[in-house]
C-alpha cells in the first residue's frame, strides 16, 4: 500500500515537472492557455515598416536622374508635336545637352520638328521650333543628287550647303542652258534627305531665301553637286 502511494506521488510530480516554467494550471488541474504578447508583434511590424521606408527614402535621395520628355512615336520634319506623341523618361543630366524637362510638356505641344525624330528620341530644344518650314518668303525644293555629288557621310537636316549645277564629261553644266543664274552657286539649308533610288541617287530637301527663288527653281529638276559648308562659311 505504501509503495502504491509513493508511485502515485512520483507520477504526479513528474507531470508537474513536465509543464516547465511559465506553464499555469487552474485549481482543478486544467492547464491555462499561454498569454500572447500582441504588443510585441505590433511593435515588430511597425519597426519593419519604418526600416523599409527608410531604405526607400535613402535610395531615391541618391538617384540623380531627372524626368524628361521623350517621343513615343516618330514625328517627321515639319510636323507639330501632339500631346499623344510625348512620354516621360528618367535620364542622368548631361552638361553637353539641354534636355526638355517633363514640366515643360504644355509648352512643347504644338512645336514643330526641325528634322525627322524617331520614336524614343529624348527631346532637346534644338530639335524643335515654333515656326513651320518654309517660312515667309522661303522656298522648299527637292534636289536630285547622284552618288559622288555629295559627301560620302551624307548631309543631315540643319546642315548649311552650297548647291551648284553638275557638269558632264565635257565640262558643261548638265542643267538647261540659257540662264546666267545657273552658273551661280546657291546656298541653302538642308531639311531632309530621301532614301536612295535604284541608282543610288537621293533627293535632298533644302530651304532657300526669296532672293534665290529663281535659281532654286531652275536647279530643282537638274543634277546638282552638294557641298557641305562649315560654321561661318
């Protein structure tokens, strides 16, 4: 009998020890649920949010890129820029170029492309203008230019060029004779270059002043030589 009582006490003692520290029992021998410290969970969530925001603020403060205007589709020479043509991109500032800021979007809409600008072009003030070409008193004409009658690198919109009648193998002008103005070189501004045809010839669009309108008309249908002029020429 004594041994039975002793065994019962040992079992009870073993059960009590298995609860470990921090385990609570009510008066009837039922284990009470452990209390959860919800304020610790809330504090951990708040601290994680603060750390995330701090990292984001640190990264954005070190980003030196600026918002600039970029074309979402091609705009050809002489066409006005529409609202739907403009998008925004982030670029690093370039001291050599003056990009158009995204804040100038309203002022950019309606300006005219000074050359054909492909989609994805980051716009600069030099690429746009406020006036259509040709302007008042100017003439726009296309000049057929054979291979070898212009620089190998070609010419681009904005280039200042000198246009002269091409000569045949005998040294005579290919252009129609009878006009004294035909022998005079003509200065013009390139505004566009067409694709080469089957012979390799291209059509160069140029703008000339009103004083050269007659010569320009005579040269429009004749083979010409195009010479690119440097600054101050």
